[in-house]
C-alpha cells in the first residue's frame, strides 16, 4: 500500500504522515515545497495540474485535503479525483468539517464526489481544531496580542478536537483492511463555549483572556482586515452563527471507538501548550 498525503506538512497531514511512517506504511508526502533531502516528499500544487499525475504514481490511497480557503473546491478537485482513480487510487479519505453536510452548497459537493468516484472512501468531519488556539490562526493571534478570543458564536458550544485525534482516525480509515465507507464526525470529549475556553486558558496559564462576541458581519470585516478573502471570511463567520444556534453542540465517540482511547480535552491541550499562549 502506498498513501499520498496531500497537505503532508500541514496541521493534520504532518501527523498522518508521521503515523504512517511509524507503521512502515508506503508514504508519499505532497507539498508545494518538497525538500531535496526528503525522498518521500513530492511536489504537489492544486493550482498546477502538471504536479498531479506524478504525485499519484504508484499510489493506491489518498489523504485528501482540498485547497485551503476555497469556497467551492470541486472544480479543482474533481478532475484530480477522476484522474487519480483512473490511475489506480482505490481509497480516498477526505478531510472535511463537522459543519459541512453533503447538501451544503459548495463544500458539500466535494463529499458527494468522493463517495461517487472513489471505490473505497471515508469522509472525516472533525469539529473545530484545538490548534486554532495556538500557532498562526487568527484566534491564536488574538489571544497572544490582545488577550481576547473574538467570535460570532455567542454562548454557543462546540466540542473542540485535537489534530492528533483527527490524524489517528484518518490513519485507521487509510490502513484498515476493510474500507470504512462512511462519515466520521470527530469531536473532543465535551462541548464548551468560548467563554469557558478563555477561562480555561486564564486558569492554566495565569494570563487573562476573555471572549468577545461580535456579529457575523463584524467578524467578516475583521477577517478580511486580517487578509482573508471576503467570500471565505463570510463562510467562516456564517459557521460561527451555526455554533451560536447550537448546531455544533454535540459529542461523538468516534475517537474512542477507532483508537481505543478518549480524545484530548481542552484543559489537557492548554496545559500541554501553556507557552503558546504567552503574549
């Protein structure tokens, strides 16, 4: 078995690649900037179709991350999927979102395409990443620079999930002898609102952090000012409104069922990454 991990140096892709490597699985890491000292890396760019066929040579399964920031990725991804299956790819594991259903305009069409085109498939629908609170995400920068988390979620709750847990589910979906052929909604162990997230960061780190709730329009404007394309900023702000309305107030047992261990909690994550919240 040889797996192509698209976005193999990103948040979930790097973790999936590392786990496959540990298991001795055949691996090809797709990245726009492959390193010459890494023979398992291959150049792949959604905007450059000439990189697609070489990346899928001798590959029979794909961890598929669609183009980042694309409101409607299907026109770019569907030709790749069709060609990859024609060239021997048998199993596709798509990283989507718990907020995206098959009937969701734009992003939902990609889920339908994976089901229709791939002989074997799984659709991962994780909740919001705990890693959004660290690194270079707009939420993380707000915490570090201003001591605040700005969302349009109000008091709505979401079961934030660790990328390590998402990757563990992805590896099972890629390597299990029998294809899953199903959606996996992946959540953390408990749904929380962002006020509790701020309180937890404050308690664990000693640094005061607050949640500031704004309207979807205000959030869109803030994201655009941060450099995000307006169409995608509007989509993210609208997703915050679905959280406000209770759409993400749920917990699944997917991580425990497929990995045999509970998902990482918010407090465990903040404790492990205490230094990431410093100003």
